[in-house]
C-alpha cells in the first residue's frame, strides 16, 4: 500500500476528511494527528496523497482492468474526495502556496 505518508492511520480518515473540509471552507482549526514538525502545506499535500492512494487502491481491487488514466479520470471527476482535494488546492493557491496546490491537484 502507498497509504501512510501523513502518519494518520486509515481508521482515522473520517477525521482527516473533516479537517480537509474545514480547511477548504476557510477554517484554520488545528488537527491533533498532524505531526508537530510538519508544516501545514506539507501535511495537506501528504494527507491528500494518502487519501488519493486509499481511493485508487480500493478502485484497483474493484476494477482490475482500469489503467492509470481511467483511475485518475474516475477519482477527479466522479468522487467527492476528488472534488474536496480540488477545493483544498484552490485554497492553497489563494493563500499563495501554488507549489503545494499543484502537488495536490496536478
């Protein structure tokens, strides 16, 4: 599995998604599972990577015939998680961190 970069166990992803939703909505609430030595833009990037990997790996188990382009298209155009991560990237861009935003929604 490619999930685990941000340090949040998969069983706690519901809280991670809530944190990402709040961030995308303009909130600046702390997140207790974020490593203290990891800057917020970096955490958002690796947390987004974990969420994408979680979705992609699950989809690959369901649709073994799908190729990477199919998986990317599905994730970004058909899932709520894809829409959420696009909103997180938009906020990062608005806050002046285009590099982190591009890492999330490329």
